[in-house]
């Protein structure tokens, strides 16, 4: 799978560990930073990752900050992105099965690398269930369309 990953300084170490883990699993990884523990602004990196997923350049995205919340807020501003902070198997499975989440947001203060690795594997392997959930995800897309029209922007979709 082609995956884009990014973090702020608070998530740098966990992101680095996950990159190695994902590469060992055979995934192709594009890293949009941070590239050290020096302070960076999470919105800059979350936006880049979300744009890459929204444009279809990457199948999924992973963002890591201290709690996963801040990056999810930014990523969800990008049309076509369904980003979710997760820290356990229940939220991981639900985010994929029910919401077709395409960006996973992890909190380095909430999950260790040993805990995050099986969660990431589960998230990548869990398919979208479709069915009644497809109707609901379509409604999310409709909300995006309405919001874009109200703001005077044009859809990225045809």
C-alpha cells in the first residue's frame, strides 16, 4: 500500500518507528515531516498529508502528534478526507468499517510504538463495510459539497 505519513515534533519518534515498521511490512512510505524533534507547526504537515490523500496520490495517510486530535482537526478540513484519532482496536475497526476513514491520527502520548504497530496493521487491513455505512459516508460527502458551495469554493470532484 502507498502510505503518506507525517508528524509534528511531539510525534516524531513514534512516526519514525512506524515508518520502519510499515516499510518492513512491504508498504511504500512518503514522509512529509517532521524530520527532527525541533518544533514545527502541526497544521502545516497535517495539511500536506491530507492533500496527498484527497488528491489520490496515496491510498491512506497517517498523522502523529501528541494526542492525534490536533492533526485530525486540520486533516478534516480537506475535502474528501475522513481523519480519525484512534488509540484502541474498537475505534480503529469502526473508523474503517463504518466511516471509511482514510487518515489515521495517533497520539504519541497515548500509544507506544509497541501498541501502535498492531493498531496500524489492523487499520490498514480493515475494509470498509459498505452497505448502510456507504449511505452515511455519502452524506458526509454531501455535507462537504454544501459547505464548499456556501463558502463560494468549487468541488474538487467532477
